[in-house]
C-alpha cells in the first residue's frame, strides 16, 4: 500500500506503508511520516489493482522513535478496497 498526504503548510509526501488490518470502514497501517488526527490521506492498494481510497486519520499511536500506528476511517464503506467480499 502507498499512502499520499500533506498537512497544512507542509510539502506533500508519499510512503509505502505496511498494512496491519483493514475492513469496509477503514484500516490500520504503519507509517514513518508524522500525521495527525483529522488529516485526510489517499491510500493506494498496490495489491488490489491499484484501488484508491480517500480516508481520514482517526487515531495515531507512536510505536517507536521511527514508526506510528495509524488508524483511518473511510467516508463510506468500501470492502472492495482491501479485496474483501461485499456483505449484504
């Protein structure tokens, strides 16, 4: 997965990220670039036909000096982003 974003007054960034888990409503991944709650990001799932998804950061937990655990929410459920089967 690749994450694109930028904060107000900062340069845009992109970073390959390691996904931890995902569901139709969002997901969790590891980043080395600092992000903050409320920030919008663009996710590209390199393993699922380069599907794109805008999301909002809802939680950031510092794991160590270089890595943060980032939880994001999608504006609308999108199980297809992660390649999950659609539920009815």
